[in-house]
């Protein structure tokens, strides 16, 4: 449960704009056993917020690959496509 708690904490930090602290919390979550679509989606969100849309897209792809039914990953993936001026792909994802 500690890994999941760290994921939730990272999400809270990211919501407050604290990207560096969110990255640290995500690293901790991973060390504590968190993995899969929620982790990859949050890592992608951190990268998107810091301007690395291509890096974010990679993590969103990993998230949808890890769990094709994880809706937040598909949303973020679509938004990243739109940010990259690829709206048609964004709608399809």
C-alpha cells in the first residue's frame, strides 16, 4: 500500500504544480512496488507539464499498453496528441 500512497501523494503534488517533488514521490512509489498504468500516466503528466510532450507521449503509450482499459491514460494520450498538433490521432486514442 505504501507504493499506492506515494502515487496518490505524487498526484497531489503535481496538482499543486510541484513537479520536482512529484517526480521524487513517483520514484519512491516505484521503489515501493507501484507499477503499471497509473504510474506511467503520472510520469507522463509530469513530463507534459514540464514541456516534454514527446517524453510524456512515451509514458502514455506505456500506460495504455500496460492496461488498455485504464481510461485516464487514454485521455492524457489524446491530449498529448492534441498538444503536438495531431488532433485526429488525439480523437482516436
